[in-house]
């Protein structure tokens, strides 16, 4: 057998085994009763804020206040699976506000420097049509897990490019089949070598825009790794910010050239397409975690 073919087969099975092992590490039984939820919550390594976290993947720090309790790595992934019935392995940091249940989630993509000159291609009205289709496409998986399904999607905040913080913000309000409404918001925080995708899910007090914009304030890229530090010769991302936003939302309503680029990168960026489906959360009180 050709050495290259043999090497390819070995690598293929190693990747498959790594992915399988990651899935098997999760407890796939979703708690149902209050007692089961209490035991599940207590099994995780919750860390109380305030804490200035080293987000090593992104070469950044995240300053979490004393209102929040934090999960990292495998514990964050486990909690998100129990809360959603869907795996989100790219989420590295999860924090919940103990006072009113707002939640933050952080992941990082080593894409290279993301340019912003294609922002004019963003069309919120057209984007929303496809976003709604994509959300509803996840309904069968949620239904099979015994979760409520999506019935309606609206913009709470249309996509906005904040040049002061080199970030893009947007927020979506989702209506569920159990007559609940949740608002999920995202900040794409640009750095020299890639970007942090930070999610905010509103709590009992409803959507607060300051909680969304706060994401780009509590997250700080380390020295020489900030967006302004880019220099000629550094890696440049294949997608500009407009196309990146579209790919993050699973949008196809782009100019043909942009869509072709997205399709070429889709396999590498697959998890971004599913991030918008991220939340049917179970709010809980601080006392639940500390029993």
C-alpha cells in the first residue's frame, strides 16, 4: 500500500477516534427531575467570580465579575449538552449570572486577521429569512431530546459593526413551543490572529444591550495580539467580516463569490453554523449549586 494512503488512513481513524472519545466523555443522559438536576449541577466544577480568566486559545483574558459562576472546558461542554440536548465542543468558557440568570459563552477561531471592508454586503432582512430556516432545521434534533422547538425568530439587535472595540454585535429573539421567549446575542471580537465568538443569553430581566456590548469590554486580547497590532505579512482570514457573519449564521444569501468562499471553508468552520441554535437553558439559583 502506498505510504501516503496508509498515512491518510491512520490519520482518518485517529481523528474519528478523537471525535468519538470526546462524545463518549459526555454524560448523554439529560436530567429530568429536580433531584436529577441538583445532582448534575453538583457534579460540575463551578468556580465563583470575580476571576480574571486566561483564555489561552485566544491569547486573551476575560474579566468575569462576582455576579457570575464559571465552568471551563469539559464541564462547560457537559452543562451545555444537558441544557440543550446538542453538543457544543468549541465552547471553552461558560458563565452564569447568579442574580438573574444571564449567561456568557466563549469560543475562539484561529482564522487570521478578519478585514471589515465587506460590511456593506450585510442585509439583515434577507439574513433573517435564512436564520429562521436554520433554527427550525434543528427542531427535529431538539424534539428527539424532549426539548421545546423553535417557532419564531426576530432581530432584537440588527448586526452592528463597532469599530471602537473591533467587534460585531447582533441579537436574536427566539420563540419556543413551550410559550417561552429567549434572546441570544453574539459579539464577534476581532484580534490580530483570529476572533473570539462570545454569546450572551438574556436572563429573567430580559435582554439588556449593555450585557451584550460588555462582552467586548471584559474580553481583552493580550499585548501584540489585538486587532490594531496586525502587520503586513500576518495571516489574513479568507472571509471578511460580512461573509464571516453570514457563515456564522448559516447564511447563503450572499454574492456568488462570497458564497463559494464560504462553501470552501464550511467543513473547517462547521461548528459556527450550529452556534445560533445554542440555547434552551435551565435557569437555576446560586443556592442550587452550593447544596
